[in-house]
C-alpha cells in the first residue's frame, strides 16, 4: 500500500509538472461549462413554456438538465481520457525509467495500482472543478443533490473503466502517440457499440447495451445506484488492470 | 554474495547469454568486460530481477532473484545503461522518490538523499530538473539513485560512460571506496577501468564467458608476448633466422608489409629488413637481440617495443576467444 501511494504520488506530480494536468482540467471545465450553459438555457425555455401552459412546478431540473449534462460530460471524458493514460507506461518504457520501477522492491501490481490511482486522482480533480457549476446551480435553483452525487459516482466509475483500458493499451507500446490513438479508437468503439445495438434485434440490443460503457451511466444520472452497474464498472476496471498486469509480465519474459 | 549458475537467456531464437556462471564474494568488485551486444546488460538485468533467465539460477545476497524477487531487489542497487531519470523531477525529488520505492523509511530519507548527493558530487544540482542535467550529472545522479538505500549489492552498467576524465577518476575512486561494504558488479568495455577498479574480471563475448581472472593476469595474458620492432642492416644476411635464434624469442615475423608513409620512408629497403620479434613474457630480449645483430657486424637501425594500444587489446579480447578457465571459487 505504501508503494502504491508512492507511485500514485509520483504520477500525480508528473501530471502537474508538465502542462498536461492543467490543460486537461481547464479543457474539461470549459467544455463542461459550455454544456452547462446550453442545458441551462434549454431548461429555462422549457420551464417557462410549461408555466405558460399552466403546469407550474412540473419542470424537473434533475431530469431535464442534469441528466443531459452528465451524458454529454461522458462524451467529453471519452475524448480526454486517452490524454491521461497514453504516457503512463509508454513514457517509462521509452525513457528507460521502467527499469528503475521493475528493479525496485515493488510488485507489478503495486506499480499498476499506483499508476491507476494516480490517473484516477487527476480525473477526480477534473470532476471536482465541475462541482463549481453545480454549486452555482444550487444558488439559482433547488435541484435534488442525491441524483447529482450518484451521477458523479457513475462518472468516476465510468472514467475508471476508461483509465484501466488506457493503462493497458499504454503498456503495449513505447510510443505515446500510438498509445493515445489506439486508446481513443477503443473508447470510440465502446461508445458507438450502442448505435449498432439500436439497429439490431432485441436480443442483440440487450447484449450490446450491457457491454457499452456509457449505457450503464444512465441509471446513476437518474439517481439510482444499482449494484448491477457498480459490479459492471468494477469488474471492467479489474479486467483492464488484469490485462495490464499480464502485458507487463509478458513484456518481462520477452525482454 | 552473488552467485550465477548456468544462466541462459533467449530472445526468441537469439541466444543473448549462454550458460554463464560466476561468483562474486562479499566486498569484491567484479568487472564485466566485453563488447557491445556481448550479453553484459542482459546478465545484469537478470541479476537485478528486471527480466527472468530462460534457464539457470541467480542468487543475490542469498535470495533467488526469481523466487524471492522483492527480498533480492531490496538488497540491490542498479544503475542501468541509461540512467532512469524522470525529466520533470528535480534531483532531490527524484532521489527522494527512489528512496521511497526502495523502502528507505521517511524519517531517514532526507538524510540519505543528502549523503548520496554529497558522495556522488551532485549536491550543487539538487534543485535542478533531471531533464536539464548534463550527461555527466545524469550518470552520477543515476549512481546516487543506486546507492540511496545503501544496498549490499551494486550492479552498475557502464558507470563511467559519458563522464569527462576528471569525473571518471572521481567515480572510480567512489566505486573503490564502496567496495568492502558493498559487493559490486560493474560492466565496461574500457580495459584500464577494469585494471584500476576491479579485483576480478569476467570477460564475456557473444553470450559466453571466455575468461575469469584478476586484471593483472588478464593483461599479461592479453599481451600474450612482448613484441619488439627491429630493423637491421644485414647487408644480405638472413637476419630473421639470427633473430629467431636468440634465446627467449618465440616468433619472428617480417614487418615489411607495414604500410608505407607518403614518401615511401616506411618501407624497409631490401638490404635493411624489419621484423617484429615476439618473445616470452617477462623475458627482456633486447640486450641479446642487439648483441646478436652487432656481433655479426650488421647495423641495428631501429629497435623499439611494439605497444598494444587499448584498441588492440580490446580487439584481441573480442575477436580471439581466450581459453576458458574454471572460475575462481
């Protein structure tokens, strides 16, 4: 555990020693802010219309605004995650520092977990900044906090899946650009697999939508923390980390 | 302290290290000599637990590097060929991080970092980012990193590569001063470095151990024989046969094939042939050679020892396989 912390700490400091950490947080906050504004405007319009038609109080800000906002956030996350993970292993392999880690008295698992939690910390910081917008929302309206908290939990778990996949892909190559691109392509596939599902039969659709990472987010955003989804995300993360461990180990044998 | 038994490492069909065995006693400095691609780095990587061997066993400080990797690694400091530095960290941060993953307790860490920085002469760059250091400093920070947890065993892959002559001397002094408390394996392809720092040498070529010996024996053996360049004005006599008859001389080779200078002065004229005379080691044949020539009334035009340059020695090490010797127990 001590070693995991040491490596996670090193990873986080590396993100902020270069501009990448600040750029990611800034970019994410900007895009999140844009969608926040757009959805707020739409919600505003709709609720005014509803009031005109005499359905006062019927407009649910959680349903109408936050849900859309979080679903869009998931897409932004999909685009930004490869930038977090692409350098994790690739860079160490290219610069030879992997030799330091692998000859230190730490296990492969500790290194992998350290890198994963390091990346997750940066991601959590990205999410944390967006909480400012939500605080603003509480100032001007009175949404329910529970679905929002559940939504954040969902985003965190979903991001964890992306990160563990990205970590695995990064462990396959010395080249960060290749790692970044492959990660991005994989995420894109995990996302659009939904569209394939929609155009195929009901059995296929059920399978495909179960596999799609973003599909599982929906219940969280609606305020439901279903163990089914939590288990899905946690097993996805574990699987990604497991693959990373296999990849690091096989690299070691192949030399 | 270190025991390597019949280690073999294959990369696919390529065998990088083939049945290598040697021992290093506590407090000893062992030099690992060989050309690039001989298997030095691979052997060191196996010893440090970076990669497993395809066959064979290696133990470091009593722990098998494969079965008890954590215990073995805890007792090993390793400087890879390229110092494993994180360019964004300052030297101090970097050494602190390495100390942390090597298991140096947090309350001792700042002190350890100071000590190793002083020993490796990098303290003046403590707050400089590793990525902005010169090659010499990188190499020494790499060495500092290997020392941070005060390991019993130090494995150094070309520790003086990229240093200037003054830094090389300082580093060799440092390595020598570390022997005794630490058991050191260092690799190099610089022969005098081995002669000056190591107590024992393993010569490895194409994955095989070709010799294990002390540097003195090794240099004597590498020189093989003392060679003299002799030019004689023999006025038609067979000087070669006369020189060969001198006691102690093992071989006489005509040196006329030596490349000529631009004015042709390097070519020995027909009446004054030149020879390379090899003699048994530790026998000085110069007086006898001179007497043999002069007593026949010939002119001794030139006589000088042919010194083996480092390059010659290195080439001999790597192209001629020396007879294998049993490792010293």
